[in-house]
C-alpha cells in the first residue's frame, strides 16, 4: 500500500509542473487576449443567421408570396363571353308555321371564359385575342365582385393580344415588371380564372425565356413557365415574386405528358400593343416587303453557298422597301442592323420592331459577293 510519505512525494513531483503550466497559461492569456475566446464560438459579426445559411449570395426569395398576390390580384379580372352562332336553315323550315317555331331555336349561344389584366386606371384591360375573338357580349368580373360590360378597342392576332375597355371607378392597374431581366429559375405566379372556378393562383418558375418557333403566333418571344396555365387562365397575369407583371399568360401544351409547359407574352410586348391600339387602332410594325425562309446547311450545300445562316429571299413585293433598294429573289440576307441572321423568327421580329420611316441596314449575299443596302421600313399590312 502507498503510505503518506509516498503520496506527498507524488504530489510534490506532479505539483510543480502543474503550477508552472498554470502560470504560463495566465501569462499567455494576458499577452494574447484572443486566446480567451472559446474555440467553437463565433464573433458577433460571424454569427450565423439561419435565413442566410446554405443559400447563394444573391438569394432574396420570400417564404410566402401572399404579399405579391395581394398586390397583383386586384388587377386581374375574370372575363366571360357569349357568342351567338346561327345554324343553317333547312328547306322544310320555309313553312311559315314550322319556321316560326324554329326561329326561336336557330341561334345558339356559346359561352366562353378567360382572364384579363387591368393596365390603366381608366379602364383599359389586356387579354388574349382568342379569348374575345368573335364574341358578341363580353362581361368582366372585377376582384371586388363588381361586373362591367367590356368593349373591344382593338386586337392583334399576330401576338394573340387584345385591348378591352370598361367604364368603372377605383380600378387598380397592375405594376409592370422587367421581363427582360427574368432569369431561368425565378419564381413566378400565374393568376387567372381556370375552368371558371374563380380567381386562382398557381406557382412555378421561369423555365425558359425568348422562346419562339412554337407555331402559336406570328411574333413569338415567350416566357416559358411550369406554373399551371389551364383553360380560363388565358389573358391572365404572370407575375414575379413581388407582384409585378412579367407577362400575359396565353397558352400551354395540351399534348399527353406535356404538363408544366406554359407560355406567356412578355409585358413589354403587351405594352407596345396596348399603346399602338389606343393611339392608332392597330399595332404599327416595320415591313420590308419580301418573303424569305431560313437557310439551312443542307440547302446551302445544294445551292453551293458558302454560308449556313441567313434568309433566302423567295419573293419581293413590287414597289415595296426591298424592291426599291434592289433586293432580288435568291438573294441571301446575312445581317440585319449589324446583327447576324440566326433564325427567321428573330429576324421578322427585328424588322417589325423598326418604326415605319426608319432605316434598316441589310448585308446581302448575291452570287458569292456581299454588299450593303439601307432600306426605309414601310408599314406592315394588317393580317
């Protein structure tokens, strides 16, 4: 067994190093104050915020989008239309008695529905052309429950947009966003009247921008989204996470297995249509007076042409802007206003965006030689 003398010897042996160690630690803490902090603690400036942890530096997404809906929803309306269709009268109905009975039934009323967006406080509303096309009566249901008869101010079938006018007070126009700044992955909300059930909000993201070549309209520059766009949503609002209008919902793919593919017309395009229709009664676009189709690598090989991108001119309108500057059939347009021609849809829109009377610079390839011409845009004839 260990006696008291041995215990004292052990304490004496171990005590000196411990005392020396404690003394050194105290001196070090006095000389270096930063050693006093606990190794695992964070300074005040380094304290983690759960809202900011594990997210990208640019993240600013709200947890709830109720504020965005509250801001945008009062500007979205439900649209109900009635179209009277006449049936073909049969010879038997020439009989006066039978004819009188049939006259009460020879007209059939076809109801339809859609959505719209209040663009101005004085009652101008935007919707889709196909929502009101051929309608005999148009009724607008406002967010606060009021109803108002609507008149068609003008339509633009080439973008599938229409402008309506109602007479009502205390209207809340929607706040316009910046569709050109929309990024793939941005959260968006579709507000409309699907299937006539009443105003409904669906949520998704921007799936693509500047989508064209779909074959829906003459001019296509769609924002694609996976937010649900169902029958009745047409003409409604696609808004960002803060309630600003990004686009007018217009269509979705209805093929089997195509859920989550919807298309909306950017708000800046809608504003152009709105302003032109109010001012001129229709949309004013630039026109060059030529028909052309895209040049493909295969076609280039067949024609023995050195370029693979461009528009091959097939016809020129006599007396039109292209004819006046000497453009001919079989010419190839390879640049428009210093921008290379990449696809027909983009080039058609580029020309249409030029106001009539303004110049358009074209680089033409003809029989292996290139030259430049400057045409004065005319007014695109209505379709």
